[in-house]
C-alpha cells in the first residue's frame, strides 16, 4: 500500500507474515469463530492493520526545521540518523519479542522489524548542527537554519534520550560562579583574527595555540569603534578545516604541506570564509557581571566552543 505523507515524501507499507519487515494481525479461533476444537488447531487468518513504524511529520519554525518520527518501543540504541548527499536518513529496528511456548495469542497486531526513511532538507539547513533526541517513542530531529551555504555535515548524528539533556537543577549553582574568577585568558593565548587575514594563516595561528575558535575583528572599523560593532563573529576552525580537507587530495601526506599548495587557502580571507564555513555570533559575557551559567547557555544555544569576555 503506497501513501504520501505530510512531508511530501513517498513512502510505502506492506502486509505479509513472518519476515519482520511487514505487519500482520492474527485472529485466533476465539475471534474468527472457526471450527477448530482448540486454539492450537486453529489456522488464524491475517487481518492487516494501519500501524506504521517510522511515520513522520516535518515542519519548520523561524529558526529551525524539524523532523519527528514515530519509533514506538525503541530507544536511542535502536535508531540511527545519518546524512548522505544532503539527505537525512533515519533507520531503525524494533526487535520481535521472544514468545513463550506456553502463551496462546488471541491476535498479534503490534508491528516489529526494520524501517528506513529518507528526507530531503531545504538548502538553508545547517547540517553541521543537527541534533536528535528520543522521548516517549518519538524521535525529534532539529536542523537549524543558516543564511549562507551550509557547513560541512557530519556523517552520523548522535541520538540522545531527552533525559540526557539534564533538568537544569544545577543552574542555580552555576549562576553563583562569576566569570571574573577564571584566569584571563582562561585557556592559552588571547587571539583575535583580522577579517583580512588569509584563511591558511588563521588556521595555523589557532593550531599553534591549540584554540578551536576565535573572534574576528572587522578591519574596516576604527580602533575606537564599540565592541558591539567591531566584530564579525566567531571563527570556527573545525568547520574550516573540514572544508579544506575536502579540497585536498587524499594522499595521506602532511596536511600543512599539502595546504600550502592550494592557492584558494592563501587568497581567501577569514571574512570570506563565512560563505562556506559556520561563523558563530559574537555573543560575549560581561567580565564584571557575567557568570559561568551565562557562558554555558551561550555555548549551547549558539553551538560555539568559546565565549568572548569583554
């Protein structure tokens, strides 16, 4: 039976018996009223149901695209979410429950087996920041939106239980820890990248000081420009390096040596990298008033690895 669901994607369901990929219901002698003298002698008839493993809803809000998939009786270990050629692929399996030979079923209509669904996401999806959670038999996949080209997407998406996110009971404790108690800078060297810096030089500098992200200063702004207008965003080295690796031949040679040979890496500026790599927003914490909770919430909300302190 083929159908078209609300996401505009074709899907199908089939009814058969025994192989775990299909759905069946067995009506025993108690319900089909056959002439069998006992339940053991009855040959039950098949009655198809309308249940559907992997049934889905897709929708969007101002900031995010959502895919919800029904996975009744399954946990995060039973499902896998991957990204292939820009397609979101969800697969899962509900194992058949072991049956006791002393149990006689009147009918069986609960579905088990394997399902597989593909979803074509909009071009403005940021595939590098996909998250997935399981809660009460529903898999919710959140795909943030971007204004530019999407960053490099991971091959697999980690699926978490909703309870893994925590209940926030420690927020009160974190809010009492002032940012001012941390050394300045808290880790490594304080690095600010100029927007005109070549891409390769920026990666080398951050690698030298073992820093994964740094603020980008707009060199067209005067030195006395307020900090609210001076910075373009937070440079994310991981997404930039992934972009560079895609363009290097898979020779196994030293990354630094191979990168030197690519003119694009030396002619492209840090500011231009925002067209193909993810830039986090410049959302600083106030040194005198900010708390550890502020920094943690900003990192989580904007998927950034460092928060500037002003």
